[in-house]
C-alpha cells in the first residue's frame, strides 16, 4: 500500500514514518543548519546514545569509556580533523575536559561525534586495524560515522544504504566533506 511501501507494521512503521519525515524536513536550508541539535530529531537520525553500559550523554558514561579504552585519547589527539564533523548541522557541543573524561582534556565535540569515534574504535579493535577496503553501512543515517571512518581509515569505498529521504540528507551532509563524498555510493532500500 502507498502509505506503507516497506511493509513495516505497528511501532516499527510509526518509527520509520517519523524517521523519513524527519529527514525530509531538513531539505530546508535554515533547518539543515541546525539539524544535529534539534532535540526532537537527533534520536531519530543519530540513534540513541546507549552503548550497553548506560546512556552516553556526554557526561556520565564518557568517563567510563575513556577509562575502559585509553587508546581512545590517542585516536582523538592524533586526529584533530575529527572536529570538522561538528562544523556541519549545528550539533550540541560539549567541552570534554578532564572532569568529564577522567583524563586529559580532549576539547569540544558533539556527543554523537564521540560516539562515532567510539564505534570506529570498536571496528578497529575487532579487526586489528581500521577498515580500509569497502565498507557497507545499512541504516547509515546522514553519514556521521562515514566521515569519522574516512578520517581514521581512508577507506576505498563506502556503500551507505538507507531510506530515500535519509539518503538525500546524507548526500547533503557529505557534500561538506568532498574527499569522503567522492568515495560513497548511496543506495536506497528500493535499490537493493
């Protein structure tokens, strides 16, 4: 049926409709400037900040993350270009000082950028290195993890799969990162 082109039902359908409507709303230039700080949409587009051991809200859990993985400091310190991600979409920024991290100051980042760095670190830890060939991300959202992975691993190709309106948002976001954008293949769920 036209109102349910992907066959989802119940809560899942409601969430997917909200997801697509949210992505579509950022076609407007003014709304795009702050799409990453809109509290009604960050959870829809960036996911919730749950990492299995509490809500990753930029204050409580970040200290335990850095205590668990001190290599995370090195990754952030050695890659200052990761801050470029937070120049697009107007995200909420937190100063990750020693009080928050439980270690050295790492500077100002969006909690979601820290989450994407964490996700990239987990991939590296699992594989023994950052991925550098072809990466496929299903449900890639606006492309935040894609940019982080490119800055850390310099992958050859990235295939980002999501719903049509979300793919449009990803294209718009990733155009701000031309080196990354050139390596991305965008596929909608209709394409696969």
